[in-house]
C-alpha cells in the first residue's frame, strides 16, 4: 500500500529479495489517492519489472484501514494464499519479507507480525524517537493485559496473513483509520487464530508520519475495551468466526458453574446437553461421572471427542430421534431463546426425561439493566452475545419464563440468578489493576443480582421436574 510515496516506492520494490521475487504470485500496488506521482511511478515500474503487478489508484482516499480492506478483498477474490502488508515508504525492510511469509506457508501461524521490539534496544538504535518508543511500550503492555495476548508490539505495520483467516473476519466492520491494525489483531484473537512475531530492523528516515498520536492512542484503547466488553456480552464486535460456538464460563458464579453444581449434586447419570456447542460444558459434566449426549445444529470442532455421543440436528425441527427417552437430566443452557416455539421444545425434552428426571435450563434476562437502558435511550440493537444476542428469537423476563414453564407442566425445584459473566477476565493473563477492578465489580454485580434479580440478573436458571 502506498500514499504520497513517489520518492521511495521504486527503491522499496527494488529491495525485495531475488528469491522472493521468484516465488511471489502477485504484487498489488494500492495507491490511496496520492497527491503526488505515486501512481505514475508505480505504472512505470510495472512496465519495466519482471514482478507480476497490478497497480490501482483509489479515486478517493480510503484511509489507512480502508486501503487495507480493499487490498485484502482483492486477495480473497483472487484466491491468494498469503498476503503481506508492505508500506511503500520503505520504513519496513523488504529484505526480511520471507521471514514473515514462511511461518504462514508452513502452517505454523495464521498471522505473522514483524516486531521492532523483539531485539532489545533495536528500536531506539534504529532511530525510533523516544516518545514513540515509550508510547508503543505503554500501549502494547496495556493491550496485552486487557486481552491476554503477549505480543511484543501491537503497532507494527509489517504483517503477513493467511488469506483464509482474513476471509473469516468481518473486515468491513473494522475502522478505516489507523486503529484498523489493532482491530484485526482483536479479530484474529477472538476467532482463535494463531499470531506469531519475527524480529525486523527499525528504520526511521524522512518519511512523513500521518498518524495523530493522541487520537490513535484513544482509538486503540477504546477498541480493546470494546472487545473486552463484547466478550462479556455488551456490544458487538465482528470478530468471531463461528457465532454459534458458545463460550464456556467456568466460574462458580456463572450460569455454567451453577448448572454444573446441580449436575454434581444429582450423582452420575445419563445427560442430554441440548445446544451443546463445541462440547466443553459436556466435557465438564462428563468429568463429574455423567454419560453425556449432545445435540447441536452443526458439528463443532472437537465436540465428538468431548462427549459420549453427538447428534447433529436443527432444534427448530425438534429433538432428533436418536436421542433416548430415559435421560436422568436434560440441560438446555441458553437455548429456548433461539427457537421460534420454545414451548414445543420443552414438551419434547420432558418426553425424553426418565420418570424422576430433571430439566435444567438457563435463559438471558431481557429486563437486565443493560437492555433496559439501551431500549430506554432508543438504541436497541443486537449484540454478538448476551441478552441482545443477534441469534435470539424470543425474549424472557422472570415472570414470562416462569409462566411458560408452568404452562408446559413443569414445577420449579430450585432457581438461581447470576450476574454478568465478568469471569472472562480470568482468561486475560496475569492479575493487573484492571482485572482486579473488574473482578471487584463482578462481586458487586453478583451481590446486586441476588438482591434485585429482575434488574441485575443477567441470566435466570431453573431446576425443574414434572408437575404432579
């Protein structure tokens, strides 16, 4: 990608190693509406070079992130395997491009970042201004602690990506500005892709920096905080590859923790996990001594290894015939809100229970303060997860879910209310001031959910049996 790079473009391309030139499939030179002769120099280089090149000039400036989006869309549509982001100003050394590409080609990583921080002292020795070095370190450290990643540098613009990985991300929802590089890291991380780093030399010449440092710092911090919030069900980030995969929440105060506690108290038996996702909850139930069968609309990776039997079925059409009719416990964790007719599904689950069996369910509480607030200020919209999950077809308050259960012949044996799933911060690496604060807020939220469940209860849980 290039912007006002007429003085450096040709020499940057000339520095590509001969061995790389022999293997490269294509070079896309994307001129982002430069105000100088970048495009003309690119066309002249194309006509005289052995490199297979396409030179494009955007009619208007798309921005740093927008230019990348256009380039990655081009790579995806042309069936490329690996794409490398190389700046036309020569700030990043073309000589080491193969060190970024090779791990992706070998299948060792989905993304490789060139880092100026891996070699101690290398960034400052290469001319990085002290204020940029300090800012880079502060931001990268904060971003690592908030996400659980351990990157030496979040702010390098020298990167290689697997095109298949990029195709799985909702790139068009990302920023057109310089924080695009942060958002794509969050997207890769949220989707479970592998990121690695390789050392690159640092070079600062007389190129013009177009980044507003304070605005950039604000944007990347907001991005990371929004990503963190979305992991807890607040807000929407286009980062997840499989939106049907349900995130396991192991905390004792979480919905999964409460359901597992009920399963532990019941003693070993045959369990049907309806909407089992990738089987991680089922594996935890299996560890308690239960025989676990699972049902889900798709076969998630690893599910058949985590539970005893798996049935692929669309719950909208009911439970599959393969599921038995003698389960001691049937679990439907956050399932009823995803079907058009939850009552019909309840009836089918009751039919599959053993005479003394129990049904364990959880549903999100639409009267929780978060959706209430969104609706009150006229900003109702769907999120990537949580009470306003974009896959929800039905919404329940405590009153309406209990009325539904009663209408379908079920009696509440035990009920519980849990707060927001702030336990996901436990996955974010070492304990920090931020994670300690969030955990403390989580304890307050849990207490509030017990004191005022209809307002602070994030999920409503029930242990049920057939009414007499």
